[in-house]
C-alpha cells in the first residue's frame, strides 16, 4: 500500500488554492520559510546543488531554494498542490520541476541522485514516516544531506501545536495535526540511523504569540529541525 493518508492529502487539496496567500491558512509557513531557508543554506550552501523538496505543497520552499541557487525538484502526493505550484512557477519564471508522487516511488527511479533533500512538516502526515526517512536516504548521494522538520510528541507539544495553534490562536485549520503522529527526536534519529544517515545538527523552531514571530534556537520540545548526512562510501 502507498504510504499516503488519503484524508491528509484531501485536507491539503482543499486548502491548496490559498498556498501563496501570506495572510491565509498557510501564514505560518510564510513566516518560517526565511528561517528554514537561512538554516539550510548556512549548513549546506545551496548554490549549484541538486535538491529535492519532499512534500512541497504549493512550492513555497521549493521556489525559495531555487532563488538560493539550487536546482530544485518538488514532489508532493497531492494533485491540486502540484497544480498550484506549477502555475505559480510559470507566473514567477521559476524553473523548479514539480512531480506528483511519493518518496518511495521516486527512490526507485532516482537512487543516489540528490545532493540534498528538504522534508519539512511532512513526516507527521504519513502513516509510516520511517519509510519516508529510508527513501530519503536512498535518494541522497553519498556525502549528501537530508533536512527534516516535524513536531515532538509530549504534553507540551499537544498543548501548543494542537490546542494553542489550532483552537486558541487559530494559526492553523483545526484537524491539521494528529497527536499520535507526532515524532520524538529519538525516534527520528533511530529511523535515520537504521537507514545509514548520521545526525549532524538539531534545532528548535519557536513561536512568540505576543509578537507573532518565529525564531530558531535551543529546545526541541515542540517544533524542531534536524540535519542528517549520508556518509561517503568507504
């Protein structure tokens, strides 16, 4: 069976037309996008690199990666988000290549292919995230890197990422996240290690509701971002 949750895909299909509205349902993504791009570019200079944006949605991160000099492919399981991404790329003059499908499918076609992979806020939306991690390892060339961002699983993350973000502050549509699919850093590191990836850096993504701003810093108890590397062949 494909590693896809049809309910999750349908939810993002319904929201896809608002992907590029900075004040719309994806406002948090617009706010954190510069932070994620800066972090990736600092740890893995993007100029001239072949990069996959896995779970690319409407292409917000993918176009940002391209503007930093990367040769970008965007992959998403949803038909409508990919259509939105292609349309926006055409309007913006972007050369990002967008594909509809899953990481597991692409790994069969393109093993050892990408210099880097960015998989942001996607693992918590699939039934078997460990298989996505494995597929990312397969698609990354020796010496290449993989970035994941996701949400920790603990009472604080339930309170802030679901109760706070979806019900009290209305930052995200209700039902965006399922607590049982949140992922502890130790779980993610274990899956990555089993797939041959080595942990390099980990950092927290923090929201200040008073100033409505995001920042990166120590503390991974809610949102966090991780960098892994596939070691060079011996």
